[in-house]
C-alpha cells in the first residue's frame, strides 16, 4: 500500500485537491491529509465545502464523502508534531502539495518548518522521497521562478495546474482530471482519467 501525504494550501485550485484525494483513496492508497487555514477559506469559496478545524471531524467527514476504507485516510492538524509526517523515521512514500501557494513553495525552498505542512515537505526532501508541488499562480515573478528552479534542482517535481486541451475536454471536470492524471502519473499510480498519448485508435 502506497502512503501519500497530501497538503492543501491557500492557492486557487481546490477542485484539483479534492479530486486527487478521491483518486488516491480509490487507488487504495493510505493518505495523510494536511491543510492550511487559507485552504479552508478557498474550499468554502470555490466548492462551498467547509473543512472543519478539528482534524478528527475532518477525517470523519471526508472518509464518508469518499467512502474511504477504515484507516485509509488520516487528517492531521497544523501543529500535530507527533504525526508520522513530522519525522524522517516514518516518512510517507511521497508528498503532494496541491494547490501550492507561492508562500508555501518559498518556505519549502528555504527549508522552513514553521508548520506541519512545511515540516512534512522538509522530511520528504531530506529522506529523498518524491515531492510534487502543484502551483496555481499567474504570472510568475522572478522570485517564484528562482524558488521553483532551486527546488527542481533538488529533484522536486514542479507540476503547475495547467490543463491541456488535446484530449478535447467537454467540461471543467475534464480539465481538473487532466491535472490530477499528471500528478498520479508522477506518483506511479495507475488510473483511467484520460487515455495515454498515442494509445487512442484512429477513427
């Protein structure tokens, strides 16, 4: 069973995050979920979804929403320093920050550990585990680009929430699935969200 830490921060793009969570649970992954206070605001704005301040209440709500098997989803508060993700002795197989604010990206690039999201990313880096950041910002400033380059040179996957159109999307959900599919690809998790390039038969 693959264990994935999924962190939600306050950038626009919460539909990507929740769809990714759904797909990870459907793929029978164990998910450690973290989210910032700003992510709670964005979830209400974009999805009319209230993410509870209580981690136990959030775990119950989201487990029911996505019919998660027992033990597959664990939600941790921003300062739960005894969470598995806080220590290199028990790291997840991979971590995704989706959506990722430029502030969070900068903190990770600077080696900050002021909250559990930053600490989990720091652990992921130092333990040489897969770290994927999904920034949703435009345009990028030189500071943003320099931070992304620094992280890319450390092996971090920078995967902007930029959906393609060559698969002829018919809905917003199709655009969301395009980005989520790319994240799943980089996690090595199989899916059927969209066909692989070059696999569709000519009509």
